[in-house]
């Protein structure tokens, strides 16, 4: 009895194994399933997609020219502004006090320069000129008296002592005149030497006055043109340091996007290529424009080597804000009404693109020439005609071969 049971068990095992082998062989003989796509004509775009940053084209950025407190803010971030409109004011009392003192110092320096150029202080120059004139008159008078006395002495009409006294007085007068002339020369020489220093002091004083005037003027921040106040980081009472940003304004109807394109794609870039910009904060919104400047060099940006492409973007609704990070799509090539096939259907073999066409439940290899590469499709330049059916192998499925029988599954 036990022996019969063992025999039955062995039989059943053998039968089951045979069934599994048959099923396995049947599965192996089953034709692979492929998706079949019909070749059509479509518009195709080759694009470069990257990230970028929005910038105003001609920003008006106000910075603090000195450390102080914000006195009053008279605008709100995001509002439209007109040329000359006051945005905010700073406390400039200390600057104005310094300016008054600097102006006084400038007047003093200018007066010193005038005196130096005139040969000295006016009162000293006038006194010296008066003394010189008097000394010259005295010498001239004594010379005349000496000549007259010499004639009288010869005629025995005057004494030798009177002549000697006059000559002594003339000698003293000439010595006095020489001393005054030397004093004037010394004053003139010294004045000429200090003119350069006086000019320098005037120049420094003028520069200080101009600097303080500019600081005082900068305490009132105004819009330099019509536009949008897109950044206002300060509030009334805030303390600001030298160089801090007070406000950023600009005409945002047209903005610039600086796109960062990876090095391998730079060769496809040209001026005036169409650009589409999207921003995660505004889903469904697309801004359009064109490339304005193509990269002249490659720079490191994080782990990437990129070229910076400057794009001009229309922003008529003023809703694309400066300093935001956006996605940029550059249309490097555009084709209209061309034959296209899915990129997944195109294969590569020894410098030749090829694919498999489908007909009569069989696939056949077909060599093709491709053109523009879109995101999901290739342009076909030769090797196919409109209406051909192309096999798209299943990912991870069996490798297709020329003449292989397949099961077709029409593409959705």
C-alpha cells in the first residue's frame, strides 16, 4: 500500500513538472508587446531649460550715505511711484550742523588764499605800501636838498655842516627805504610759498562741503523716474548704517532675466531666440521675451559650469517681481509641420540612428536621419513617411530584432 502511494506521488510530481515546462515554453514563444505610434506632422521645438533670476532693467537703488535713523516713511512697498515723489526721509540734523561748520571753514580758507595771492593780509599790505611811498618821497626830497646845498656851498651861501647834515639824513632815508623794500619782497616771497597750501585747504574745504551737501540731500529719498517701489526694507525709527539699502524702484513693465545655462548647451544660443518664463509662485502664468545677450564666458555656479544669458521679458501686468528665482525655457530651434517620432522609439547603432517600423505583426529595422531634438520627440529628416507605424519598445522588455513578430498596442 505504501509503495503504491509513493508511486502515485512521483507520477503527480512528474506531471506537474511537465505542465510547468510546457507553460514556460509557451510563454517564451509568446510575441512581445510593443506600443505602436503613427508618424505624423507636428510643430517641434528644441529647447534649453534652466533656472534664472529676475532683475529690473534700470533699477534705482537708494543707499544710506551716512549712519542715522529713519525719520519718516511716506510710501509702501509694491506701490507705483512718480518721478520726484518722496519715499522716506532720514534724520540729518548732525550732517547739517557739520555742513554749517564746513561752510564757515571754506570761507576762511578762501579768504586766506586771496590774501596769499595779494601778497599778504590787506591791512599789512596797505601799511607797507604807505610806508614805502613815504620813504620814497623822503629820499627824493633829501636828494633834491642835497643838490641845492651843494650849489649853495660852492657859492659860499651855505655851510659845509648844513650839507653834511642833509647827506646824513639822506643816508638814513635810503637805508629805511631799502629796509621797507626788503620787507615787501619777503612778504611777497612768503605769500607765494603759502599759496599752494592755501589752495589745497580751499580744495579740501570745498570737497567736504560738497560731500556734506550730498549727504544732506540724500536724507530725502525720492523716485528718480516713474515706476514701482518693489523693495522697501526699512521702517520709521530704524537705524541704518552707511551703505544699507533704503529703497529699490524701477520700471517693471519690462524686466531682465539672467538665465544660467549649462556649458554643453551654450553653443545652441543666439540673440533674439524666444524665451518662456514660469514662476512657482504664479502657477499657470507664463511670461514671454527673447534672448538679449549670449554668454561670453563660462563661470562656476555651485557645482555647475554655466554661461549667463540675459533675456528681456515683457511684464505688462507687473506681476513678475525682481530678485525672484524662475524657470526659463529658451527656444533654440523651432520647426513647423515636420515628421516626428517619439524619442523612446529611436535607437543608435554605429553612427546611425534607426528604429523599427510595424506591419503584418512584424517589426522591421529602418535607418533614419534626425533633425531637431525636442523634449519628447525627434524631427525625422529621412527614412520615414507620414502614416508609417513605428514600434516603441516597452521599458525593460525584450530587445527588438529585424523580422521579430510582436503584439501591437496602439499608443494612447
